[in-house]
C-alpha cells in the first residue's frame, strides 16, 4: 500500500492507524501547494480531489476520505480491535465520532490555516472549535479513549486535529481532559512511529 500524505496534515490519522494496525505501507509525501509528489509526479493525476490522504491499495485501487480509510485499515486487522465489529451499535458510535470530528472539528480549522482569513473570521472559527472541544472534553473526563477503554481509529483522527491547536489555538490548557488525552495517545508506539516517520518528533 501507498499512503499519500503531507506531514502533520489530516493524513496523519490514517498513518497512525496503519502503524497501530501493523500494516506495511510506503509513504509518499505530497506538496499540496505545488500538487506534486516528492518524486515530481502530478498529484492531481493520482487523486483528482487534490488533497490528502489517499491510500493506494496493492491492486492499484485508490481510496480517499479519512473516515473510509480509517475503517478500511481497521477492518484489515480485526484482531487489533481498532474498530468495533460491523453492524454493532459500537460501530455506529465509531462512525458517529468519525463524522463529528470530520465535519464539526476538522473543517472548522480551515479558516485558521488560510492566510486570507480576517481577524473576525479567525475569532469566529476559534469560538466554534472551542464549543466543540467543550463537548469532547466532557466526554473524555471519565474514559481514556472516545469509545471507552480501547484505542480506535477515531482516536487517531481526534489526536491528529488536536495537534493542530499547538499552531493555531485554542490552547488546550483550558481542557485538562484533552491535555491528558493528547499526552496519553502520544505515548502509544504506533503514534510515536508515525510522528517520527513524518519528521514531526525526534
């Protein structure tokens, strides 16, 4: 498999999932501004959507969209329990979290990465994110991971977007449960391996 990624971008989530799953993968770095891979290939010809992540399977099939990638990876190694079994209420809870993170948190960061964003727009984005993080922090006050005791691919996604607060705000000190969560997840071997491979940690 090949994972098309940009260091620290949302593609870190499936990268972490792949490391946690123990699945072999070749990393292909993408320059999102130039729309080129590290070897100079036109990324738009590989993934017409133009953004990361994209996962090229061994048969050449290309899979995109984080929620789809994460569940695909988890289902490849069910014994790792990175996702509850299909058809169970727990699996629907996982999907619930994946969609909430994607639509209500991930997308809310967009204005904070856009240099054209005005101060007023930035303030509105931070307020929106803070409101969503209030909800997540309360949920994590009495459980180590989103679905309870077990780390799942939803945690790989939440961890990825929470890392962005270091650069954009809001400061996580406001939410001790989120600070503890980020620290807990960052100590996992799969997470450390992904961060090191992307040059994000020594």
